[in-house]
C-alpha cells in the first residue's frame, strides 16, 4: 500500500493495481454512470434504472462532493472509477450522529478486496467525524455484501419485511449498523 497526495495505491487480490482516493466533483458523471450500470443488473440496489435521470444524478453527486459534508471515496483503476462508497450524514437534529453507507463496485472488480477496503475507509472517516453509528440496508440475498459488512464489524439490527416493491414482488431489507465506539474494527 503506497500513500500519495492523490490517494492510496493498492493491489487487488488478483494482482491488479488500483487507487483509493477521495471523490472529486469532476467524478460526478463517472459515478452516475457506475450507479446506472449496477442498477441495470437489477439485483443489488433499491432504486430502479427508470427512477433516476443519470445527468441529474451526476450533478447532484458533484454538488454533494463539493459540499464536503458527507464522505465520498472512489476506487480508480486504469483511469476509470470502478467503485465508490458514500456515507451520508443525517441532517435531522435528533439523528445527525448517524451516517448512512452505500457502496458499489463495478462488475469485473468484485471479490478482489476493493469493497472491504472502501468500507474500511468509510469507517475510518466515520470515527474521525465523531459519528456514533453507521447504518445501511441490504437485500437478504446479497450474501456477498452481508459477508463484507459482517467482516467489517457491522451487526444485524433487524429485518423490514416487504419493504420494497420490485415489479410484482416485494423484497425484504436487512438493517445493519456499525458503532465506532463499540467495535475494534
Ligand atoms: C457488495 C460489494 C460492495 C462487495 O465488494 P467486493 O469488492 O466485491 O467485496 P470484497 O472483495 O472486499 O469481499 C467479498 C467477500 O465476500 C465473499 N463472498 C462472495 N460471494 C459470497 C457469498 N455468496 N456468500 C458469502 N460470501 C461471499 C468473497 O469470498 C469475499 O471474501 P474473501 O475476501 O474472504 O474471499 C460489491 O460486490 C458490489 O458492489 N456488489 C454489487 C452492488 C452491491 O451489492 N452493493 C451493496 C448494496 S447493499
């Protein structure tokens, strides 16, 4: 692992170089494209492709990064954004101690350690930011994501049954959370 001004250079478990770095406002379009690709797989994310305008999302993400209130990290490889983790801090006065984590890695770059590193980066930031809790929701059949969250110290908080509709079917949501003050992770 080599730390430089532009990020931390790392190597995937199958030997490919990549860099973990803070997102820049100019990443907005690439991130929107990444989210669109992962949504199009139709399995992992709550939002459906039709529900989001890619240019608007790119603009919104760039604004979010510019605001510097939340965390956005990217994984970059071969000059492309291949992964991202976001932690959005709740604005409500009674819940502004909580960050909500969302993550996605491009197909072709999964299962080689990037997700675990990104979650670790988010945890480091959450600790420094003084958050009490980082929470997330995940579909119960997303075993890989759940394995990563558990490995990083997230615990199961509950199950919201039939929380999301996908066509004619209803999908449950597993709630998980990590508490910086409690875990060693
Ligand atoms: C979920 C996701 C973020 C994980 O990131 P990743 O880079 O693929 O994860 P890592 O490579 O760091 O770790 C994956 C681990 O899960 C394990 N795994 C893979 N499939 C698994 C399964 N079906 N059951 C249990 N563990 C599994 C891998 O073996 C690996 O563990 P290991 O390092 O001990 O071998 C990424 O796969 C992704 O973006 N998926 C699509 C979008 C998504 O699901 N986002 C999260 C929505 S809540």
